[in-house]
C-alpha cells in the first residue's frame, strides 16, 4: 500500500525549479501559487499567455494574475518570466513555455494555474527526477492517479504508458524530442508495439489524426505521441497528489473525476523492483478514462476547460 501520511514534513529544502503557467484566472492561480509558496522552489519560472483582443476586460484579468504572483513571492528564489503580449492559444503558449523552461533547466516540475498539488508532490517529483534522470525508459513523472482508489501493488508508484499532465515533471533531454505539430504523424507503427489491442491502437490513431488536423487547440497529446514514439513510459503515484480545480460548476459533461478527487501526502519508501508497465492499471485507465469519451467529447471538454478560463 502506498505510504499515505496525514502531514508532510519536507526532508530537505526543495532544489528543483518549478514552471508555473498562468493566464487570467486569479482565483485558481492564488490556490496553486500558495502551494508553490509553501514549497519554496529555488527557481520559479512564470509563463503567461497574452490576452485575447476580442475579449473585453481580459487584459486587466491577465495583468492582475501576473501582478499578484510577482507581489507575493516572499521567499528567496530566482524569478524568470515569459509574459506574452499577444495571445498564442493553448497549443503554442503552453508548449513554447515548456520549451523555454527546459532550455534553461536540465529537469523540472510543471504546474498550470488549475492544478492544485499536495506538498509532497514537489518532493515526490524531485526524488524521482534524480533517480531516473539517466534512464531513458522513463520520460514523465505524473502527479495524478485515475485508479479511483485501486492500489497497484505495494510500491509508492508504478509505471504506465499513459501520460497525465495535471502536475508533472520531466527532463530537458526528453522534451527536446517534442513535436507540437506532429510532423512525424504518418509513422504510427509504434502504436502496434505500444498496444496489443487493435481497438486501443485505432482510438489513438484517430485522436492523433484529430490533433494533426488542428481540430483541437492543445499541446498534451503531442507529448503523449512523442513519448510513445520513443518507447518511453510514465510514473504514476499510487495515490492522487494533484487535483484539477479548473472546471466551473457548469462543466457537468466532463468525465474528469480528478476534479473531485482528494489529494494526499506521501513519502516514497518503496520503489518498484522492475521497470515494467502495469498493464492492468493501464487497461483500467483506458476503459474508465479514455474509452468512455468519444473524440468529439474530448474536443468539447477541451473547449469547456478553455472557455471556463474566460
């Protein structure tokens, strides 16, 4: 069973840089920033997309978010900002911010303004970033668990094919392979070796085709594509460490249960003895997190999350 604890005491000061990506939502930004402030990263990178010209009053909201963060950093840290004057949209604003981050850091932790982490999330990522930095089988460390309370072994985390980006960490030497426009989409042979199930293979081919056709303004499925094309895997904590707080009360059609999942604190006491993907957990993830939503529903949910930021 994962080593869940009631309270978390950092074993040492955090040494890992954090990228905090924000936009125009001051309410969620305040909550996530408070978690970052408690963790006191030695370097804080802040990236913000520009306001949309056709959205009245958005410029003021964007500036309010930026001002709040800069005025409330009360610990000793190096601050770097990437404040866009023009709006790039989700696809390019987020992906270019991550590239900017990894151009300056060998490894790091990434949070968006609606991904609220537990305190132990930061040290969970830090420990595993160091442990697996030279192991090119591991490309991604996630903070979200979609297993609905099902424990996957006695270890504190397991390995997965699936990539969750609501609070995560990675390395610059992995991100350098990222392809925002899926220029290599025509070669999806890797799906045949990644999944045995032809239904799963076709599901992801269709989804990547939708992204390649630019029908979803997103960046994250391209990261999934990159990792699978390079035979990479992800780390998933055996308990949930990050909750998404970005869905409004009217977003009733989302199936993202993490918006109501509780976050927990954990200390890593037991590592997996073998770096083998947990197929049972991945089958569950596909059946309960992906298969239940059509491609159309995914597009709608992406749009809902985007427009909730208005």
